[in-house]
C-alpha cells in the first residue's frame, strides 16, 4: 500500500463518525459553562470593587490635604478674625487714642504742632498742625478741606446719660483734672456719652495701677469732634466691655484650635515605603525545600500603634508533592494514571495585604504582630512527574505561564521586632507562616510556607507628596 | 431541507450569542459526534477526548459572537477543535517523544480489535499510535497541515515532523496489513 493510498484510507475513515450523544458529557459541559458565567460576574464585581476602592483612596488622600489646609486656614482665619475684631474695635479708637494721646503728650511738652482746637460746633477729626495763641487758646489750622460743619448733637443730661463737657483747656490738663471713662462707657456715633456712674474726676497719678490700654481708657475728653463720614465709612463704636469680651473669646477659640491641631497632628498617620527580602521553607506535606523572595512594600501607620500595608514580592518556590497531593484537571493524566511524586518549580508574584499592631507604638523600637491575606499570581509553573511505570505515553513534564491567579489564597501571620534606626528609617525582622486557604497552581496544591522577613522601611515626609504634586 | 437546517442552525447560533442554555445544548447535540471524531484521533482515550471536546465547545460559546454568520459553521468549529486538541497535547508535551515500533504494537494490543476494518478500526489504529506519531499523522493527513505549520504549532523541527509522519505511516501500514490478513483478530 502506497503512502497516498494509506492517507486516502484514513481520510475517508475520518469522515465517518457515529458517536452517540453523551448526556454525561453535557453534564460536564454545563459545569464549565456555569463556572464561566460565575467568572464573568465576578470580573464585573471585582472591577466595581476596584473602582470603589480607588475612589475611596483618592477621597482619603485628597481629604488629608484638604483637612490640613482647612485646619491651618481655620487657625489663620481665627487669627485673622481676632486681628480683624481687634482692629474693628480699635480702628476708630486707636486712631483717636493715638491722636489724643500724642496731642496730650504734645501739650505737656509744649509742642505746638500737635495742639488742636476743639470746637463743639465742628465734627472734624483733625490731625493736622495747629498753633497755640498767646491766650492759651488753642487754634486749629488744617490743611485738609474742611468738612461740612454739623453741630454735635449732644443731648441734655437725663436719667441715663450724662453729657460730658467737651471743652477743656490746657490748665485742665496741667491740673490733671481729667475725667476718666471706664469700660462701661461708650461712645455712640457722633455723640460722646458717658454714664453717670462711671464718670468721675480723678487725678492721673491715682490711675497708675490701671493698665495702659486694656482695663481703663484714659480718655482726656478734649473737645474732640469726630467725623465718621470723612471717608464715607460709618464706623461702629462698640462697647469696650463687649470689645474686651470678644477679644477674650477669640483668644480662647484660637487656643482651642491650636490644641485641636496639636491633637490631630499627634494622631496623624504617616506613610512608609521600603524593601523586603525573605527566606523560607515550603512544603505540601513532604520534605520542605528552601526558597527566597524579594519585594517592595508600602504601609500606612496611624493612631500611634497600628499599621496597614500592601506589598509586591517576587518569589521562586520549589516543593515536592506526594501521591494524591496533585489534583490535575479532568482528563489530564494519560489513561488516568497519576504520578507517584511530583516536583514543582514555580515563579510567583505575591501580593500581601496585612494589618499590624506595635506594642510600644510605631515610633519606638519594639515588638509587633501582623496578620493578613496574600494573593498568589503564578507567573510560571513547571512540574516533573515521577511514575513507577515505564509507559512512554505517561506525562513526565508539564509547564505553563501566566495561567493561575489565587486571590487572597493564603493567610499570613507574623510576629517580629522593629528597630528604629533614626527618625526616618526602621528595620524590621519577622518570622512568618503562610497557611493555604486554597490550592495553588495547576495541581491545586495546598502549599505551606514558613520563613523570615527582613524589611527596611523609609518614612515618607510631606515634601514627598508636595514635590509630586508640584511635579504634576 | 438543507435550507431549513441552515435556518435552524442560525437560530441556534443566535440563541448561543445570548448565552441561552437551551440553544447551547442544541448546538452541543448537533456537533458532539463530529467533535468527538476529530478529538478522538488526537488523544488516546474517549474520556480524554470528551474533555477536549468540552474545552473546544467552551471556546466556541465564549467566542460565538466573533463567528461570521455568512460563512459555514463547521470549518470554524473544526479549526477550534483541532487547535484545542493540539494545545491539550502541547501541555502534556507528548508529541516530542519518539517511540519505537515495538512499543506501538504493544500499545495497540491493549485496544479492542474488531472483526472487520471499518472506520472505527481505522480510528482505533490511529489511536494506538504514540501521541507524537498520532498528532503529526492527524495534522498532516486528516487535517491538512503542512510540515512547517506542524513544526510551528508543536514547537518541533520540520525534520521531527517528517520523521514522525513516516514512522506513523509505517506503523499503520503494518496494522492494516495485519488486520487484512487476519480480520478476526
């Protein structure tokens, strides 16, 4: 028989087939279809969760900066408010007082250019030079255009108010016979009104115990005419008591804000990043084998003692699997003959997610404990199967790349010691154990690992983020 | 009649696009026998062939939307199944091994021998070959791949592909001759 005839014979033979429909085969098919449906649904779920986690992370990080700026802004605002409050109160007063005080000083010292004549008939705040005439009458000259003269409407004395005689001469000042207006007095609009109970005349020397600018205002009631409409702005002339009370309140509020900020900074979390190296023994129930890993790590420490971290480690795991420990997919083994032993060499990307607690706080050296879940992404798998049979059709080797992912497939526990090297650097050493929650790889092997982690972590300062934001 | 079958098939394929389980079952029933006839040539056992057929059907259902309804379904289905069977063998790395003729005979002796050479006998003979011979023979003779394509798909050399084909033909010729000389064995 020629090769061509042989080929034709088998070609014709292959065209015929009468395999009967197998309901069991359809049952297995339905299982595969159900798994596929579940995988599709899980993928959308996972994508949705990933989007939500990313949104929360973005909001949290953004919130930190916003809160920080808000706190600082609040403190600044409060300070500004305090200043504004003080300024609002003091603005007209300070100007008046400083003018008045300087004029009194000028009068005492005989400076001519600080004297001004106060005329009750005029409402004008004069800061210009004046000159003194020979009759000790104070004459005012002003370079500013005179404002419209409107007489001060000083009310007559009544039950509640006492009109202050606003005309004083130098002799009154010399005699130090000036009325003192205490805190419950007030000045309202263009009227200078003092309550009868507080109006008293006393000498300046007797008032030395009174603090200069807080408790009592020594207001030499020279006949000052105040024009509030000079600049077109109406100044509110509040009560000194209220003014001082508001100052006190502002101070208390600012103090409370500073305290709150200190507390917040005390409990504020910090970010760390670092490197990991590890050595371990891995086994699935037989003699363990030595393996190694390296990785990168990021963690967030908060509330003085807690941490949450995530990392990515590359590890090469070698392990032995005994008979029955390797569960291959259905139909994989030739004539359903499974091997007596299997050797595995896997390249794995580990993604550990963990939380921890520092006994002495994370700012000091001391012991800590961690617990978490680790995901395994199987980058490369290679298996060698050992049989007692010499059958050449039996599978001896098998390998694949990028096939299996086991999310949160391992539980990981560790307890270790942290050594704080300096303010920004920590060194951690921690024995750990990984407990399988699911089988890994092609053979769904339950793999146990135990080893030692060494970590070097660096604290991320604020400027790390600011630099990144400015670069962006 | 043929047109009504085509229309029915189109309806079933439409249902499969919507992931309707009944439509998927209907398609499975229609092409199960054809799929098994393809896969049984590549793998050694029926149970293994069922597994390969199911994997092939899964790919068909996953990618049914990519199928061009203007073209016939059978060749597209066949292509998927052949590739699935080859991938299955690649995972097992069986095709790279060359087996001597004595061993091929020993493997054949383990199979049931029918009274006459029919297509089932022929298929059995093909199955009795070692995986490497069987794969190359199926791909070259039955499915029409060239040696270059076989070498590329199986990650073997063209020389290995040709050598396996030669040895497969030799084994089959011997089996067919044996069967013809003694049809009752």
